[in-house]
C-alpha cells in the first residue's frame, strides 16, 4: 500500500481531538520516505503502543526493519499484521521477502506458495518460489512452478535460466540445454553458455559443446571453468594442440584447477610428453586424492614408465574405492600376471568377467521385445 494512502488511512482513523498520533505518523512516514529508517522505526514503535491493532503501522514498521537488515523483527511485525489481515497479498509478499532476504528459504516457501496458488500467472511470485525451491534442492518443484511461466513469458531470461538449470539437474538435459542456450544468446551470458557447453559435452554433442564453450570464452575468458571446458571439448574433437593451449591458459588463471590438470595430463600423454603428463596427473591427484579417475590415469602413466609395483598399488586403491568400474580390474589383472601373482590376477579377471556379463544382460533386457 502506498505511503500516501497509509497516511490518509491513519488521519481518518485518528480522533480529531487527539493530534499527537496523527503528527507522529506524518513524521514516521516522512522519515521512511527520505530513507531515515532508524527514526521511522522509533516513531512507528511509539505509534504501535497507541494503536497496536492497526495493520498499516506494523506493515510500515516491518518495511523499515527489513530495509535495516533486521529481518527477524520485520518478520515478527509482518506475522502479527497478517494474523489480522489474512487476505492481504501485499503483506504476505513482504513477509515472504523478509524470509527470502534473510536466507530462510523454507520460511519463505509457504507464503510464496499461497500467493502462487492464488495467482499462478504472477511471474514475480513464481520466480521467487522457484528460486527458493532451487536453493533447497527441490528441482522437481522448480520445474513444476516455472515451466508455465517460461511458456507464457519466454522473454524472462532469469526465469528461463532457473528452469533450464533445474531441468538439467533432474536429467531432462536436452530440454534444459535448449533453454540455457537461448539465455546465453539473448542475454550474452557466459555462465549460460558454460552450462550449455558442459551439458552438450555430457550428451556427446561435441561440436555443439565446442561452440558453446567458445561463446563462453569470448564473452568472459576469466569465467572459472570456461577455458577448461574449451580445452576438454577440443580433446574430444582430437585437436590436441588447441586443447593444450586452452588448458594452459586455464591453469595460468587458476593453478589449482583440478579438471584442467587432469585433462592436460591426458592430452600430453597422448602427445607422448610423458614428463609433462605425469607432472599434471600428480598435481591432479594431490588436489583431489579421492578422484579414482585421476589416480587411474596416474597408475597407467606409472605402468607405461615401468613402475609396476607403484602402478599396482594405485590400481588396487582404484578398485577398492570404485569396485564396479570394470577397466581397472583388467589393468590390475594384467600387472598381477606380469608379477606371477596368478591367484590375484585370476580374481581380478573374474571380477571383470562378472561385470561384463551383467552389463550384457542389461543391454539384452533393454533391447528385448516384450512378449504378448
């Protein structure tokens, strides 16, 4: 409600023979309008002692408290006011916003949901509700709330970004990819192109991933992950020299970029720069000791360089940490046989055979025609 309307409301409610509250209200409104929230808060608090049931006073006090960052106090005033004016949508929105700005997403959700249920076409309320769901990891709810909004308001790029990101996270990657690419093009958004490129890479659409990565780098080559994505995609496209250039640039910007070290190590290994490859793979393992992929790559490097015992130790850790990954069992079995550890080799070969049989069974089940 506009402050001028609130002033008129108070003047109408105040007894003509008692000018004190009316003047106090004028002063509170004036202080609020010029941004002196500390003074406005004091005056509204004094007024509430005189008129504790007046909803407008508590609404105004809540607004000044919220603008001062005193969200818990603002929430208290809004809740008292809402208890006396349950159908006041503006008041409920202010309460939801106080929770939102405080970072209490679960507190904001029920009030935003009430508003959204009453007015599903309201893009602002839906976007806020979708963002709250996103922040607590409820991506299915994000999609349910935002899909109709994006369908009717495709120009709302922030909403499209939120929906596209959620679709990608719940596995509807192609739908999400289309949306975030559109956000990237329409909004010149490096972040959107980065997510689009990462998603296209997961879908093995390498040329598309390359184009998105290039767009992200063109818009912001300082964006964390953009150059790493570019280098990774170029590796998949067999442009090793281009990949090396991009990945070295990524490491110049961030020497602790795990993915850049891991990918550059793999590319240099392909290029037979074994010393360079090992340096980056060792760095990757140091940065993320729990990465079985990095340790696997380093173990293969050690095997290539004749460090059989060291390679065995690394492969053993890989199969211990990720026992259902088939290929390390093969690598480890071969090394056991070279070391004349026949029983250990047979065990690893049997593990690989079991996993291969299971995978073939799943493939047959997936392609079998149902009987009628």
